[in-house]
């Protein structure tokens, strides 16, 4: 079907050739005619494509959840290591203090009498 001009949409007299607002100047007929099977296949393909896009986006969210869980586990492990190192540090400093006291105590001479200290 060839395109034809929509002259009935013209306003005023035919000599003025003014067009009404929001009106089409030319009508086109579609050269592609789809049957009911083609429409059904097209709709099914659109639905499948939308579903695939939805699935890819939802797996991204799941991947973020897995990464967050891994980071949380790493934080818990590092906090446990920090606590263990704090306990070990306390043991080392306590042993070092006792060691100094023991060295001084082992080098001291036993006093035979304390008579020389009088008031």
C-alpha cells in the first residue's frame, strides 16, 4: 500500500494548507506483517531475555553475599589472632619481669644477721 497524505486532517480552506497541531502528515503502511505464531514466539523470546537478565543480576547479589561472608570470616580470624598475640605478649613481658627479678635475687648474698641496722 503506498503512503498517502492525510488531507482530511488539514484545517481551514484547501488554499491555506495549514495543518492542525499534533497530527501526522503522512500515513505509512507496515511492509512486515506478523502472524499469531510470530507474535507468540516474539513474546516468548522477550520473556526469556528478561528472565536471563534478571538471573544474571540476582547472581551478582549472591556473589556479593559470598564475598562479604569471606571478609567477615577473615575479620573474625584476625581478631582471634590479635587476642592470642596479646596474651602471648603479656606472658612474655611477665616472664621477662620475673627473669630480671630472679637474676637479681640469685646474685644477692644471704644476710647472716641484721644487727648492724639499728635505730
